C-alpha cells in the first residue's frame, strides 16, 4: 500500500486546533496531541461555565435586590411576592439595576409591593 502524506487537509485541521490553543502553557499550545486534549477540555469547560454564569448573575441580582429592599423595610421575598400580586412584570436584572442606579424608582416599586402585601 502506498504511503499517503499529510497534505493540505491535515495541515488545515491541525492549524485550526493549534490556533484555538494559543495562550495555553508549554506543549499544550505547541504539540498537536496535547493541544487537541487541552482544546477539547476547554470546550467542555466553556459550555458548562456559560450555563453557570447565568446562575451566578441571578444570585447576584437577588442579593442586590434583597439588600436594597431591606434598607427600605421590606424583605426580598415579600418584595417579589408583592410585585407579583400587583402584576408588575419586571425581571430581577432590571430590579437590581434600579436598586443601584435609580433609588427613587426602586423605592416606588417597594411601595407598590408593600401596599399589595398589606392588602393581600
């Protein structure tokens, strides 16, 4: 059987992996076999952490909303419950932004929630 050389396709495939491995330490960025393993692990970690980042940010928003609402005399859970009863559909990201940048607007939201919790 005649010997087949690497050629264009093989070089292109290897260069693609080595390009993605740039910045990795030592042989993981220079040697194809090590780079392949490192890049595949990086893909897995990247996929997993993109999901985790969403969880992390939601937790951060909840903490910020809770701290701001407690300062105005209402717990986080009562605030969310009151807003739900009032039919206010605002997501936690925007509530957290309001708590930081628009204290007056957030105060109005807390008042709406307080009125609903007291009534219901």
